[in-house]
């Protein structure tokens, strides 16, 4: 299953990162990396919540797709 790349955002400023950074799942955008901007605690919590929701959704989907053993 492909990750939902639309949920990616810079953990420092919150903007959507450029495509190369999205592909490598970079935590910060180019500007913030260059500036050495710190990661925002608030945005990190938001990212964690999104990751958890996606993982839960993927897990429930995988479980419901399974057939019980005969
Ligand atoms: Zn940024």
C-alpha cells in the first residue's frame, strides 16, 4: 500500500515540501533545512496523529480482508 503523501508537511513551518523531499519523507522543507529551523512540537504531534490514524486504518483494512482459517 502506498503511503498517503498528501499528509506530508514540513515539521518546522507546516508548508507542503517539494516533490523530491516528499519522496524521501524529509522532515523539513528546503528553507527550514537551510535555516536550521527547529522542528515544531505542535506540528510533530499533528504528524504523529496523522500517522497513527493511517496505521490504524491500514491495520483494520488488512484484518477485515483476511478470511478466517477453515
Ligand atoms: Zn519548512
